[in-house]
C-alpha cells in the first residue's frame, strides 16, 4: 500500500528540492519529541508515512535543519527547532473552485469549505488547497492597519469534512481566534449522517482516544488505556432508511473524535473509509487505487458524511447549511438539518460566493 501523503516517489539519488516544482514544508519539533530519531519524528508528523519511506526521504537529502544542514535517519531532533521537508507536489487536474462566503468584515472571512478540499498543502494536495488558492488568486485586501495579505485559517477541518472555516484577515484576529480554539472557547456543532439506526435520542460519548497500534493503517484512533480524554454530546434529529442524522457537539478536540466515537457507538459515518466497523481495508484500497466503482458501492458515498454546521464564540456565530452532496443522499435528513439551523438563527444561504475559477488559470500573486 502506498502512503496517502507520499506523493511522487523520487529515485533515491534524486533530491526533491532540486525539482523546480518542489515545495518546502516546515515541521516544528514538539518538546515531547525532542531527542527522537529523525526518521521516527518524520513518521510522527506525517502519520501515513512508513518508516522505510521516511528513511529514504532523509537519505536522499530532503529533510534539512536551518542553513540547509542535512540530517541522517538516526540524527536526533531538538525541541522547537524547525526542519524543512522538501516534497514534489502531485499533478492536480484543473478544477472549478466555488467558495461560499458566510461572513466577512475587516477582521475575518468565514467560508463554507467544500467537501474534498484540503485546507493546507501536503504532498498529495497542493495547488487546489484552500490556502494556496487564496494565495494564488489573491483575496481582496482588508483596510485594517494590521491586515495580512492572505487570509489565514484559524483552525483545521479534515479534507473530506465540509462546513464552517474561519480565516483571519488581520494579525490581531489571528491571535484572538487561534487562542480561542487553543483554550476551547469555541462551541462547535457538527452534523453526522451515520449508517445504522440509533437506539438513543441523546447520549454523551466519553472514551479516551489514542492512536491504535498493530493496525495496517497507523492514523486510526480509538479507545486506548493511555488515550487523551475525549467527550462528545450527541443528539438524534432524524432516522430513516437504516440511517441516523446526529447533531454532535464535541467538548474536546481530539483527532477524528466524532468519527471514532460514533463508530464505537455502532454508528459509523456514511462514506467513512477508516471508521466503518472492521473496514480498515477500505482506506488501504482507496490509498492504493483511489475511488473505484466497487469501493464507492461499498461506501455509499465518495466522502465521509461529516459537516461543520455551526461555530460560535461569545461574540459571533457562523453556520453552514447541509451540503448538496449529502442532501442528495437523504433529502429528509437535509430538511431536518435545516430545521436545526433555523432554530438557532443561522441563515441558510451564504452572503456571497467567491468567484469560481479554474485552478490552472489562477496567476501567482505572491
């Protein structure tokens, strides 16, 4: 199985950074990883990367310390140092990009992130990621005194998760909103369309989560004795056709928290390649060969059915309606989702749509 983040496999004697298309990824060493071998550090930062592949990347000279100092696989990393990983981005097909804008002022722009759009570049996704599109297309300048040239995401959403994404247009807004997320001062509400019929109306799922060992897929999390505390409040708002629409409010922000908790409760997300019960081979098949008709038939949808519906702070509330691709699966579930948003006063339409363009036609502006 190829690692999903691997991108193009360069020959061992050819440095990625020597390729004119090479991009630099900055990796900061967290204090708890200080003293780790460079190859193990790289595997930790890119979970889908095998140790063999990490060693090959380092041996060909594509992991550097400041000053272009090369590392060896056995080199020890130092706390808070920033290493540079050189990768060759993949060839991405030109596509039209539509970004609904939910809110905008001099400080913020809040997008309804489309499904399957990655927020940040990786070795697999680059030109069509949100941050690169904003850089290359050029977002209108803010008139604030501490404005940044390109709006900066204050938080992350998985590539397949759609919905509310807050981007900061000033340095002061970036400090404020990132601090709010760091200190859990943001209330998040997600819609999750699940396989199976829930036997409860409301439940609090409380299971410590950590990365599961001894699996072919090393990025999967689940209940572990040494896992970090993770709590999710779940309310059922629709049942039908052997499926359940849940409103999920995570109290903590662990990796894959909602997906892992619902899977453990017997309600894996529709289209989830990783947390469908006992179906890790779906993820492996997708990583190896992409979405095939056979895999799509098993999954029932091309992406996991998770949507960031509402994000609220003490002075702001943003919402994104149930997306069209999931509404087409279960129209009645979409109506139930709309009712939830109306009940909390969230508009069901964006204020505008950022211009649709083809990625190949976007000029570089930075």
